[in-house]
């Protein structure tokens, strides 16, 4: 099998940590928000087992920020998301599906409320800044919208709390999930949130001072030796087991949040105004015609680079597999699939063709673990 390389350019940016992770043995990249995102450090299963037992430091600078600042910032942020942010608090993070006028998902970011007139939209892989600017221009909102110089480091895994305590003190372990605060290191203050794209616990460090951030990166590995620290990245096995949705893979602009199991982030019965509210009300009244579900497939190997059709025993198309991976925990392939009504019932059996062979599968709930 040939090895191919990503050609770096101004359209695909490296991160401040790229030289370090390359010295540490990164074996694959993806591209996320026009930036290099480490995708592997050797064996996927080895990284999965390590993440669940120890602590990893991730270069997730590709998780870019869209800053919305100004008198009408709250109006614009609320217009973009179907989640009611009218009672949101400074110092908190909020998972917020962003939708268009037809209720199609534009992105599913975490939104940080930095101040009453200042927000960071920590985006998944799509150009939210252009959507925000278009809405601001069309509505003549008094706001400034830009991408700040923020390069996130994630510290993930069950031993992340002990490692971060060694650097920042006891206070950081007392932070509630999806809360954030400012902590000083090497002459700079860093916004640190108790969050991250794994269910193993940890933090995300929003690095604005690059020099201090690089010193912090090195300190994490220096002090993390006793906790068996390693470089890592979002792990496909762990994130599918935990049903952490990947925009562009599991969900995209052709899906609405009600189909994707995001009902608790859809606030239709409040007075807040947001784009796509009328369409979502219509969808709710009619009922959804498909639903994102888990699937278990009786095989141990899979490579999903595009959606794969799912059929019933009569060869009727009943859904599509969007992400899949072998799970050591279950001993077979698990995945995330969009199933048509009425085939999303638990234990619905199906057939799927992978690499020219047919395999049996069953539908199940999300998350797997």
C-alpha cells in the first residue's frame, strides 16, 4: 500500500504544535477547518486502551473559534442556534446545534460565553464564520466577527485531573463539567474548560499566547511521565462507543437536529427567535422520517470512507451506515447509522455489504457505552 502525504499550504495550515507532534511520532493527519489535525499515533486500539487508562495530550488547534463581539452579539448567537441561550451564564460552555432556515445542521459547536457581549463559537469542521457574517450583515447587527488566535490543547483521560492539578493546583479539579476559568502559566493567562471530545474526562486549554502554550505543552509531558502521558488525538473507537457525533461524518447539512437525537438542545416552546424555528416546528408536528441510531455488525474489520447502504432481508434499503469501527469492548464492528422509519427499532436486523461480502447486523440505542 502506498503512503500519501498532505501538501501543506496557506489553505491547509499547520499548528504551533506540529513540529512537536511530528517528533513524537504522529502517523496520520486529517484536515479540520483548513488546518492539520493529528489522526493517529500508531495503533488505533493501543491509543484507545491508553486513553481509557492514562492521560493524553492532543493538538486540536483545528477546533477553531469564531468570536462574536459587540452590542448585538447575543442576538446573533441566539439567531444561529436552536438552543435557548436566554439564561446562559458567563463562564459556561453550551453545546449548541447551529441550523439554517430549513433546519439543516450547519455545525454543532460548543459556545463559550466570555462576557455579556463576547462569545466564542468553538466549531466543528465547517465555515461557520461565513454564515455568522452573512446573518450579521443581513440583519444589520452591531457586531464584530473574526477568528481569534486560539490554538487548543486537550488533556484527556482519567489521569488528566492529577496531571492538571500538578500544574495549576487544586482549584482546577473543582471546576464543573462545561465550566471554564482562567489560569496562569509562564507569564500568560489561559482559558481552560473542563471539556473535550472524549468521555474519559479532561480539559481543553484555549491557548492565545503561543510562546506560553508551547512551554505548557512541554511541561505537560515533563510532569506527566508518572501518569504515563502520551501524545494522542480524538480516537475513533472511543468516540463511536460514546456516541460523540462527528460533523461531516455522522451528521451534515442534510440532517436536522431532531433526526440526530439532539432534541434536548432544541427549544421550540420558548419565546426566543432563531433561524429555522418555523421549519423545526413543522418537522416536529409531522414527525421525523428517519433517525440516527447505533448498529452492531457481525464482522471485525471495516473501513468507512463514505456512507454504506443498509438493507432488510427483502433487499429493501432501510438506512445508511455513516461511521463504523471495530470495538475491542464488544468484539465486533459498531457504528452510527441513519435509519428510515420504521426500521430504527432496537433489534431490527439488517444486511450490509462490506468489501464485497454480506454481513448481518442489528440496530441498537446510542450511546453504546
